[in-house]
């Protein structure tokens, strides 16, 4: 993947600006809006409704774990595929997550990032972020067969 200087700077800038305390809402959003994604989190306890999901400490903790995964991609923008080989195998073979869900989660993240950045989330910034998500998703899909 070829990145422009603008795209590189924008992705790093987004991850330095986001409010990590509240960004975990993206995982809540995914579980609420795409309820079939709840089936993979049977060990997380009560996901019965939106209030239960947003106040579930396991969901909040897992949102941070996913963000840490994404930070690895930001730090290795020239090698995201290799960076995510193990994570892809985990989601495919062990967790058996339907890979169509990856972009649904990515879109939820884009919505929460957009809400946090406000007017700084310009169309150019959105395009750069969407490209980053597309590379992440295609890397996570790689070990599926
Ligand atoms: C675990 C990242 C999408 C379900 C994880 C872990 C990371 C991660 C870093 C922890 C791995 C470890 O413990 O070594 C991501 C990223 C995603 C993504 C970057 C896409 C942007 C999804 C989606 C689902 C999912 C869409 C299901 C709908 C799970 C489950 C676990 C997990 C069930 C194990 C949770 C646990 O029991 O602790 N993911 N993930 N992931 N992921 Fe994902």
C-alpha cells in the first residue's frame, strides 16, 4: 500500500487526538447496531440492551484492546498485513468471526472518530481514515480461507 504524506500525518494525528476514555463507544455501537456481533462475546456477560452494553466493563476493556491493536497498525503503516498475521489467524481459526463484521466495526469507529473530531473530520481526513480501515480489514481477512 502506498501512503501519501498527508495520509500518514492524518492517521497519526487522528490517533493522537482521540479521547481514549470515550472512543470505546465504537464497540458498544457495533454491538447495538449490529446485534449479531454479540454472539462472539458470550463471555462478556450482560449485553441485553444498549444500557447494559454501554455500562459493561468487559466491553469497555475490550474496546481498549482493539484500539491497542489498531495502534500497532499505525506504528507499522508500511507493513500492516504482516503486523496482523497472528491477529487474522486468531479471528479466523479460533474466534471464527465472520470477516464481513470487520468493516462494520470499522465504520462504527469512523462514526465515533468523526463525532470527536468535529469540524477537523474533513472529507480528506475521512478518506484517509477510510483507506486506513480498508487496509486493516483486508489484513485481518488474509488468513481466512
Ligand atoms: C480479540 C482486534 C474486529 C471479535 C481481539 C484482540 C484484538 C482484536 C487486538 C485481542 C487478541 C488477543 O488477545 O491476542 C480487532 C480489530 C478488529 C477486530 C483491530 C477490526 C477492526 C472484531 C470483530 C469481532 C471481533 C468484528 C466480532 C464481531 C473478537 C473476539 C475476541 C477478539 C470475540 C476475543 C475477546 C475475548 O474473549 O477477550 N480483537 N478485532 N473482533 N476479537 Fe477482535
